[in-house]
């Protein structure tokens, strides 16, 4: 039950935070840089695959160790590190290989990935602790 609580918490929090981020930043940050390379309608299947699997990584690499420590702060740190690494893989690869990809987007996106991942992991630990009475 612990892992399910953490996973669902991350799904919800990440979904909300990412919906807000993308609704605010797509037109301001990504569209000016990518222009007509962006699809008009999101491809649902690849998006679902990411949104369903990324929380598994946060649970395994940030939440479970933090629950052993009893610390939402360690979940925040480990989640932020994992998020930064994952987003950096995408962003730095794009920056290295795509003409239109900018350093500004690379840096902003990596910071966002670290922030959203850390917050999600920490909230998941707090949710598990509250629901299971730890």
C-alpha cells in the first residue's frame, strides 16, 4: 500500500504541476524556439508512457529511501537530483544536436525538472506518513 500511495500522490501532484507549467510556458518558452516543429495536438500515447513511468523512478529512487530515513527533506533532495538528471538527459542532448534548441531553455527546463521532481517526492513521503501514521 505504501508504494501505491506514493505513486498515486506523485501522479496527481506531477500532473497538476506539469499542466500548470506547460499551459504557462509552452507558448512563451518552447513555441518561439521550436515553431512549427511542435505538434498542434499532443501525442497522447508517448505522453502517457512518460507520465506513468516517471513516477516509478521517483518512488524507487527518492521516496523509498526517504521513508527508510523518515525524512521528506531527503526525498526532496533525491527527487530533485533524479529530476535534474532526467531532464538534463533530454535537454542537453537537444542542445547538443538541435540547431534551434537554446541554452536558456536547457537551463530553465532542467531547473523545472529538479523542482517538480523534488516537490513530488517530498509530498509523496508526507502523504505516506500521514495516511499510514508513520
